[in-house]
C-alpha cells in the first residue's frame, strides 16, 4: 500500500521550495532574457508565482 497523501504532499512542497530557492539564486545574477526564462519556469512550478515574479523584479512592467 502506498504512503499517505500527506507525506507525498510534504515531499512535493519541500522539493518545490528547493527549486524556488535555486531559481532565486540564479535570478540575482541573470541577464534580462534569463530573467524572463526564470519567470516562465517559476510560473510552471508554483501557483503563487506571480507574487514571486513581482517581488524578485523578474519582469518590469
């Protein structure tokens, strides 16, 4: 029998957090075109991406 859904949810959350941290480090020293690519990846990764994109200044509007 598979593990509980809660365990899998926690695992996904931890993995997502690691990936978001990695993208944030890359975004600090990225060029404008790289920032757009990072923003696209971030949008695919997490539902709260728009807030992060705005906070990190990935896309100036």
